[in-house]
C-alpha cells in the first residue's frame, strides 16, 4: 500500500531536501520502494562540465536517494530556469504552471512505489500563479503534510503560522521535523519544547548539523512507524 506525504518547510533553505533524502533512505532501509517528487523547482544548473542538460539540484539529490529507475524528468517535471519565486520565474520564462500535469506526475510515481515524498518549493503559501499557491497543489494531491521546521530564531512564528495554514486547508498534519540550522541558537531546547507543546502534530525527530542526509536517518527512524496514514 502506498503512503505518501507532502513535505513543506517554514521557509526556503530550511532543509526540506536534506530531510526528504533522509526519509527516502529510511524507508528504503526498511525495504520500501520510495521515490522523491519535486513537482516545481526554481533554479537550474547544467550537469557536467560540457554545459549539458539543465537540471535542478534538489531533483538530483532526491533521485540519488530514491529507488533506482526514475528519471529526472519524472522526479521534477517542471524546472524553471531562475532561482526566484516560482510564479515570477514562470512568468519570466513564459511558462504556465499546469496543475493537472503535476498531479498526474505524482499519481504515476505513486502507482509504482510504496512511498512518495513530495517536496514543495519554498514555504507552504509560495504563489504559483495568480490563483494558486503551494498549498493548492498540496490540496490537489490530498496528502498528509510533514513540516520541516528550520530551527533558528523566528522559527516558532513560522511553524505556528504554517500549522494554521495546513489546518485551514483541511489536510492532515502528519508530523514535524526540527532541523537545526544554527547550532548556536540561543535556547534551542526551549524552542523545541515550545514547538512540542504548541504544534498539534507529533515531532518525528530533531536533526542536528550533520555531514550528510544519510546520517539523519537514525534521528528519524524511531518516529516513522507513527506515520500511519
Ligand atoms: N541538518 C543539516 N546538517 C547539515 N547541513 C544541512 C542540514 N540541513 C540542511 N543542510 C544543508 O543546508 C542547505 C539547505 O538545505 P536544503 O537544500 O535541504 O533546504 P530546502 O528547504 O530544501 O531549500 P529549498 O527551499 O531551496 O528547496 C543544503 O546545502 C543542505 O545540505
Ligand atoms: Mg529543497
């Protein structure tokens, strides 16, 4: 049976891809066929020294952590060239974001796997066009949401606002993962306690600064069993 999740964050650069890769590695270590999905990426680089195909770095990282056999085009169907807000990047590239294509891309991955982790771009309300934002896509996918809280000053407000948004969307809030961005953050433990107290969803792990996402697996592993959707 497939259990998939929409992974959002309190901001851009808070460790969504880092945590997504750790989740994929944890699931795969448990024998599950798991794949990452980055429906919309903003920011493309050419792969290799020869100016090869343009590709998003998150998509490459997710592919490396996923089960074999999934192309970058399937993992990241929409790669906008500029590393800026997606709706602006799309407008500047004269691209219309087609939700149906993005949902269909997810469904095809879901049909072939036991776990898909969908990584949003930026935070939960990042605009995609005049009407839709990232939460619209999460709603269309109908997935439980996991929130990566980038642990630094200001994270309480961002985490609580995002939790309200997830609830307002009517999506299940499956859990949150604290990712230490600033190892010297004053009162880190007290902040984590406040999050545990105020967020209704379970804490699935607190990830310290680490050399690689593979090292984060042991910080998440014990809580993954509680992700029973
Ligand atoms: N716990 C950690 N320990 C060490 N490095 C980390 C940790 N979490 C994240 N990083 C590093 O911080 C950077 C930002 O993390 P990441 O790319 O996962 O953020 P993101 O939320 O996915 O960003 P985006 O919004 O661009 O998708 C990356 O270089 C990543 O390897
Ligand atoms: Mg990312």
